[in-house]
């Protein structure tokens, strides 16, 4: 968005900010009540609209804790066609669950995964139906003041720190920057792969964390792509001449930076975040792959996109389209992955009702 557009939209941002600010003030004055629960609730969210990496960070927490305690995740289920509270099964489609919850359930089938527009109503439903649940992970719930989580994790994109952003619609912030003070942990996400390129101290000085806030710096580790319908079939990106990248995620720059180092030619099919693919679009993707003159070529997509592309499973299998999925995991710079993990575990061990 250019400077002129930001100036024109700024009055609307002020109106939006006044509305959000009033709501937060009512919670701060306890005129609106936040609900606390008798089990640990960990919230992962951000101040900006999309693209900070909530899903991989939630999965980091799942990988960290699933062998020791009973976990459940609760999301809104963005763009699902169903309403109200719902437990997600591996047989769900993205239309009934939303893409992120379905991704969690497919990857961790033994874990309780639920969706609900109201997190305050969803948590009691999980506890009632699964009383052995030890911890609930809230996906994208930083703005849900109706719940007071035991631990609040705030994510901010390295390339667009919340301190450098503006309120909607002039910027991407969902509330005033000062809301970061509610966080217990701040994670600067999608950092450069090389930690020496990060001005760590400069970023911390910009954020100005409180004494009790911990700041971590994370990045992505990408694995070898696997065939969408058989994860045993994997491929080395550096052995390819070109790829057709199909994605509907908020920000692509970080992924493109990685792919440009691996593959000579990347043709990009980019859609809006959480886009539900049509069969016509699946046919366009097939055409783009067929028209690619290179011999060593695939269609590449993300784990989240795979839940939406799978709506057209029959077409994709009939056309023998080689769609490969690029797996991603969160890692922490400066050897702080263990420190972060210990912080989470200490919170759980010290949790008191």
C-alpha cells in the first residue's frame, strides 16, 4: 500500500482504533469479564492480519508436549461452511473444519481438535467431552479478551514488525500496538536463515518488552517435499529444473526466498489467503504443469493448501498430477529452542488453579 493510500485511509483507522480501544478498556476496567479456566490455556496469536506463522508455531508446541500430556487445540475454523462448536475428525473436509484445524487433525490424529467461533464456549465443551485434557492450545486468539489464557504468545513477522505497522485499514494491525503488553512471550518469526543477519538488540529495543516478557527469534526449516497422496515418495528440490508453486497463504516472500535458492524457475499460482480452490483452478494448475517444457518438474504446495486442494482429489489423481507438499517446522536462533521449550514446560508445571 502506497503512502497516499495510507493517508486517505488513516481517518478510518482512527475510527476503528477508537472502537477496539474502547472494548479493550472495558476489559481492562473489568466491566467486561474475562473467563479463567482450571487447566492451562496457551494462546498463540498476533496483532496483525495473517502471515506471522501461527500454524507452524502451534505445531511446535504440539511436538514439544504431545508425548507427555493430553493436548487439545481450539480454532475458529476460518472459512468453514459449518457453524458453532464442532470436533474435527480425519474424515472431515476443509469445508466443514477450516484448513488449519484439518491440518492439525491429519498430522496428529490422536489429538483432540475442535472449532468454535466462541473460544469461551468452546473450552467448556472440550473439557466436558474430554475430561482428561491437560492443556488447550488456542490458535489465533490474541484478540479474544473473553478468555484470559494462562500463557499468551504473540507472534510478529521479522519483515513487518507490529511496531512498524498501522491499524486497519491503513495497515494490518487488528488493535493498537500497545496491546503487545498482554503477551507473556513475543516471538519474532520468519527471521533470516542466517542469524548473523539479524539485528537482535535493535529489534528488542524497538519492541520495548516489559521486564517479564521474553523475546525469541524463530525461523523455518523446510523438509524434502513429499507426494500429496503418499508421503513415502519424496523429492530433492535441487534435482528439479522448475516447479509450479500453488499457494493461498498470506505472505510468500519468505517461502520464495527459500525456493529461489533451490530451483532455477518458479512459476507462481498465487491466491488470496485461505482460498478455496475450484475444479476449474485445479485444471488450470494441471495445464500449467503440462505446458512446462522442462523434464524435471513438479507442482509444489504447502501443507495448509493441501487440505483445500484435496477437495478435488479424484481430478488430481485421474490426471496423475505430481503435487508435492513442502513440510515446514519452526526452529529458534541462538540456541534458544530449548530455552523456549523449558519456559513452556515450567509454566505448565507451576500452573495453579
